[in-house]
C-alpha cells in the first residue's frame, strides 16, 4: 500500500467540482492567490490617486472629482466581483488559477486606461474609457466563465449563478456600446449611471430572489479589511511625498517632523477606526445586511484613496507647483477624511443597530 506524501496534493491542483464552499467553514482566511490578485489594485489605485491629485492641484476640482468617482467605482467593482465569487466557489484548481490570472491582466489594462479617461473628462469633449472597457472585457469574459462553470456544477444554486453571468454579460454589452458610438460627455455619464445600476442590481437579484451563493461572512469581511489596507497604502505614499517636499523646501525642522507625524498618524488612525467595525460577526448572524455593508464599503475605500491623493496635493502646494490655494490644499485632505469618518460611523450603526457615544 502506498501513501501520498504530505503536501503532494498541493502540487497538482487537479480540477475540482464547483459545488460551493461551506459558509460555516472554520478558520477560513484569504488565500495566497487572493493576495496576489489584490496587488494589481495597488497599481490601479496608485494611478487613480495620481491623476486625481494632479487635477486638484491644477485647480480642476470638478473634472478631478468626476474622473476619480468613475475610476473608483470601476476599480472597486472589479475587485468586488472576484472577491465575492471566490468566497463562495474558490476551488484553487488550475482552471480557477489561470482564470484569475486573466482577470489580473484585465485589472492592469484597466489601470493603464485611467490617464486617458481623466484627460478626456478634463477637456470636456467626450468620455474616453476605451482602454478601461477593454480591461473590463478581459475581466468579464473570465468572470462570466467562472459563473457559468459554477452554474453547471452547482445545480442547487444554478439560477443564482446564471443571474450573475447574465448581469455581467448585459452590462458588458452596454459598456462596449458606449465606446462604439461617440457620445457627448453628458450622455456618456448618463449611460454610465444606468449601466452602474445594472451592475449593482445583478447581485441583489441573484442573492435575494434566486437563492444566493454560499459566501463566507468571516472570509469576506477579512477580504474587505485587506482591501482597505491596500487603499491606506496611498496614505503612506502621500505622506512620503508630502514629507519629501517639506524636506526639500525646509530641511529637517520641527514643521517637517510634524508633517511626517501628521501624515503617518492620520493613516494609522484611519486603519484603527476601520478595524473597529464588527463586520464578520454581524454578517455571520445577519447575512441580509451584506448588500448595504458591501456597497457602502466601496465609498469607504474611495474616501481612503482620496485622502492619499489629498496628501499628494499638499506636497504639490509645499513645492509651489499647485495652482490651488492653501484652503483647497487643506480641504483636499480634510474633506475625504470627514467623509470617511461619517461613513464608518454610519456603517457601525447599520451593523449593530445602536449608536456608540465613543464616536462623539
């Protein structure tokens, strides 16, 4: 009789049936593949924050906000699609791994299209999101194939999986239609709003009407925490940029030290506050609260990245390269931080259904 040496099974990654993961699986944590997938979003957030800070420093706040909002939704939604599917159907076989790699390529293509999209909004003629849509096509072909595979192999949840696949296909056709015809910026943003609503309605129908999927509450809460840490990385980058600008202009002084302390303390404090949310325990007991929580987290992540961009604006101001004044430089940091805290407190109240006086 022969025995399989320990660890040998991890070398092969044979095809496994997508029957759905156990939503009560003990010690479920993020996989190395999920962490590798997340690294592509470091690039995407970095480019989005750089374009946003450049627009704010140049005094183009309206165009910057519109572009950053569009970019943030595109980036966050790409991550959300993969993460919730992975929480329910991660088989870690070679098909799943290669399909995930294809999605990573799509994210990188999406990121490369961000500068062109920001430039098109700034010039005000039309929305040029051609490269971004190409990235989404790559991701969506991969994602739809995952949902169709799950529908074929998990008969109990076939309707929910097909609903996800249908919503992805309909929305993707809409995005392609938008870039084929040269609409004005206003019409393009209207169509983008409609397509965004379709994107967000698909999961609601699948989970609430079609039976849902076996996502894991503790796993998905951890995935969002890790995503928040990636976003907080922009705060660290922004702090270094601000500190570098202060050092170049003033050298090592008390003000320079305070700049470094303030930026680092701000990022650390935002991390601390985020990790106070008891999301995992509440979602495990009340799965119906997942949609409001999950969708609101995209706004939270956007506010975090915007704070990092605001620190970049402060660096531009210190260097004398910003057309915006000191008030605008301060607001570029204070406004997203205020939005972030408001969203965190609102999320806390929604999850636990009570107000904590500590928030005051």
